[in-house]
C-alpha cells in the first residue's frame, strides 16, 4: 500500500493539492480542500459528484476563471509541463484559447444573444486566445484580405462536423432562434475550432431532453475519437460518466473521495459515499433502490472536522471525526479516501461492500417486479436497522 | 370494479396565439390535444415525456390553473371541467399539487410554520388545532418542530421539498399532482423524497399523478405509465409492460437513451434507435402520426392517417400503425421485440449480454485506454446501419 495519488501515465493536465476558498461576510468558505487529479493524453476523465461538491469551482480554478480575491487559491496546476498558476495572463490566455477549451453547462446562456452564431464562431476561429489584438490589427484582419473568409469556411466546416442541420442558415441566425440542442452543437463546434488538446466540459447536455442528450453524447464520442481529445468532464449524472469516461473521480465536500477506472468503480465502489450514490440511483430494471443518504452536503463555512462525509456516513466512528483520511491507493489507478481501507488503522467496521451499504440505508421496494405489491410494505427499513445492530455487536 | 378517482377524457388545451394589429387569434398552440386516462384510488400513474410534450399542462388543467378547451375531467364522480366556485372550493381541498422547483414555490418572507398554516386557514381548520397538525405533519415528512421558525433560504432543497409535500397533504387531499417533484434534487436526496412519497401513500391512501422525465424513477414508483409526445399519449399501460416491452417507437427511443449505471440495465434497454431531429413545435403538428418526423419506421401511411389506440397482444395501448392489423404488411421494418431481456432473460437477450460482457473484458484487458461503453455504442450503431 502506498499513499501516492493514482496518476495518469502520460499526464496532459495535473492538478496537485488544489485549495480554493472564498472570503465572504460570514467568514471564510473552505470549498475545495486539497484536490489532486490528472488527465492523461487521449484520456476521458470525469469528475462526478452532487451539487455543491466543488466540481465546478475546481474547474474554474484550473482555468483561472475565479477572481482573487474573493477567491483564495493555492496549489499547482500543470498543463503539459507548464505551471498555469504563475503564468503571465497574456500567455495563459493564448494557451487557453489555443490548446484548451471549455464547454459550459447551459447552452442557451453561453452564447452572446446580440451576435449571430457565425460572427461568434468566426471570431473564435480568427482571434481565439489573442485578447491582446489591437483595434487596428483587428480591423485589418477582419475587413481586409481573405483571412475572414477562410475562417468562415472553417467555422462552416466545423458546424457540419457537429452534424448541425442546415449550417449555412445557422451561421446567420441569432442564438435565440436556435433550439437547446442546436446551441449545444454550436458550443461544441466553437470549442473545437482551434483544435484544442484538452476539452473541459461542464455538465454537457444536462439541460437537454433525454433523446437530444443522447444525440449530443453520441456526437461527443465521435469527436473525441476523431480529434484525439483529452477530456475533463464534470457531471452529476453517474450514468453519463459511465457512458463516456475511462476514469472517474468522485468528489464530495470539496475533496476527491474515490477514483478508479470506470468499470471498476461501478462494479465495486469502495467509498461509503460512492456506494450510497450508486445504490440510490433508480434502476431501469426496477430493482430495489436504496433510500438515499441522510443529511445534505456540508456547509463550507464550517465544514465537518476530519472526514467531511462522516456526519452522513453509516460507518462513521470516532476516528473519522478527528483525522482527515488519507488517499489510499489500492492499485495504480484506484484510490479511496477512507480509513476503512487504511491497514494501519483498526476500524470497527469491515471494508463495506455495495450490498452492506444498501442494506444499511434501507430500501424502497421496486413495485413492478413483485406480483403482490400491495401486501409488501413499501419501505423495508426494519431489515436495514437490524443489520446495523448485528454488525455493531459483532465488533 | 376498482374505484376510479380521476377520469380524464379527450382533454384538450389549446392556447391561442394572437398576432396582427387587431391582436386577432391567428393560430393555436396545441399543448394538450386529446388526452384520456383514468387513475384508480390509491394508485400511482406516471406521465412521462420530453419537455414540450404537454405533461405539466395536463396537471395544471386538471387542477384548474388552466381552463380546458375541450374534453372532460371527472374527479370523484363530479364533472370538474368547468368548475363552479363551490366546486373549485371542494376540489382544492381534495386535490393538491407539488411543483418542480422547491425554492420558488415557498414564500421567502414566510417562516415554514406560517407557510404551512395558510392552507389550513383557508380550509377552515380551527386555529387551536393548527399548531398540533403542523407538528404532526412535520413529523410525517421526517422533519421536526425546529423548522417551524426557519425561513426557506435556511433549508436545503430536499428539506424545502419536504415542506412543500407536507403543505400539500396538510388538508388531507385524495389526489396529489406531482409535477417533477425531484428533478431539482440530487440522487441521494431524490431517493429520500421518493421513499417518503411511497410511505405517505401507504399511510394516507393517497393517489398520485406523477409527472417526470426521469424514466428509471417511474419504473420503481408507478403502477401505470403513460408516454406523452406533442400533447398526446402515445403508449399507456402497466408500468412493467411498458418498460419490459416498449412497443411505440418513441417509448423505445426514450428508454434506450437513458444513461444507466449497470450492465443488467444495459441489457434491459431496447436496442438503440437514436432519434433524428427535435420535437416539432406544437403550433405546427405534423399530419397523420405526430411522431412520424422523427420515427425510424415511418412510411407513407403514417403521414396520411392519424393512428388511434390499438392493443397489441393484450399489452399496453399503443398509438402506432405498426401494431394496427389494418396496416399489416405496410411496414417492412418493425421494432424487434426479442432484443429486450425479460426478467428471466430470453435466449437472445442472454447471448447479447454475454457478448457485451466479453467485449468489455477483452478491451479493458488488452488496452487500458479502451472505452468499453463507447465501443459498445458503436457496435450497436454498426449493426443498425
């Protein structure tokens, strides 16, 4: 057992011990508390977690989108050998415009409503990452020569690649004239115009309907393959994470609590939080679904001591309240931040399986599979409680 | 015969579109266009579909927030399509609604206690009984008296939704209209709320109309399911049947598009039939079958004739020509029902699942960067084209 963070083999983006806090009138909100993650070249990595777990803040800190103050950021962000945190703004902008791009959550509000889609795309193609272009230079390149026409051609090409229906007309349309799915396609096209190496996608497509979302995910698959992109994806939907990613980081309360290859993580989730989350997802097959995790995400003004999940954890004991658990690597790709997996620590519980956690949480019966649904009590909380007693007694 | 609590027949809600200098009605948005269903007392009926399919409009029309432009609504034996003031009064104490956004449905300037008192006040519950009732209700939704003097902004989303539910059941209604009650919440909280709703149904004998776009939730929660598309129900029947053997191409597409988290569910889904394009505008509904513009099976007959409900093999009611005997032979391509795994796993389903499983292990073993699911999705597409 070693305590190294599991790291991608050939990392394009590495985040090391990132801390993000915010000064506010009520005090200091300690939101992201030591996040380390890495995205390998050609890898699709997902950060999954519930609302308020610090996923988007992490992403914004990586891209320097938070103004300091009120934000207070510490830690290291390395992109392909370059330390981003202390890079001059000009150079960072260039890097951000050319080699990384970002797709935001809400497709409708991410486009400027006062410009046509074409103008926005062509400007990105021509001036992406060059915020230092002077007015004369801008006017010359925009109105003289054939650079603009070439950029327009490139934008059109990109719209075709994202399977936009009727791309010529869309170029001259305003964002309000497009549907959500079309706006999302425009945003993806815009993100890929300058051939980035890293794509950061924040809840891509979650604002869309399930059939449209499906189309967008399909498109994204193809684009990732065709452009050989490395992707850092942020989502709260574990189903989506499973569909696209190679590796998953599960975030809770501003910390990474578990990481592993997608298949492993879903087959045998390790951290009690991940287990609770996986068990709470309603199943299409109508299997029983756990009753959910008690409580809610922590207040960052006064986060719980020790392990931040301990107020909601069915396996919490004294040790959890005092010491922050270390990231325990189980092999070179999986890691879990929980004392139950720490050999040096003598925990009163065994390492929990998904089933253990499910029975502790209590379940809601899947009604459609049972013929005699009326006779069955809806909530089988009794059995869950009795297991708790048994386990505690056994120790 | 079971006791029908709510009976909706051919419900129509057309919103006029005004235009021109004289603001004359130039067009109609046909949000709900002939919806019929009934709910037995104590049962849960789910209404599912994409945004813009008219689900919420149905609920709002039933409770009287919109006036129906056609059809009838029968509630507990009374016709409430065009309710009189007395009827409205009676209706509102027997039927309540829980809205999607827990935050905006609570008055930010009222404490929880006050918010909960208002419905009782208007229903004429004597003042001395109210406090006790509120405590009981808070207890019922697994909160306590500590919350009485809190303001909505002090509560989390899940707690607010509990308050909303408590408020809705405070006047002991028979029917609850749940309009996406959990879609603003996270999964771990969503499971809690669903558990609570199930418990309340058992204890109080409530009847639910559950509106959602999250299909996997319905599977666990509803007795009957109706799939809506562009203001019409396309398929309706027992939840198990609809999920087991979805017949309508739209239901199949909806089900196959859900991102799931286990291999069993992956095998359970119908074969992927991605839909082209987007939902058309309800101002300009396609002729014939309204789904035909996106349907992978559509033929000429779909454009000419509007399908009516047919049953197929005693299963759910389906609004699709494919299952209509009158049009047998017109379709050279029909949904393949054998690829859907039934509970025990049919022979085809079994092999399909095994294949998928092997493929995953092979890929992950030989190449650590392989993406099992993406590979599988591609395979599905290849077999289809």
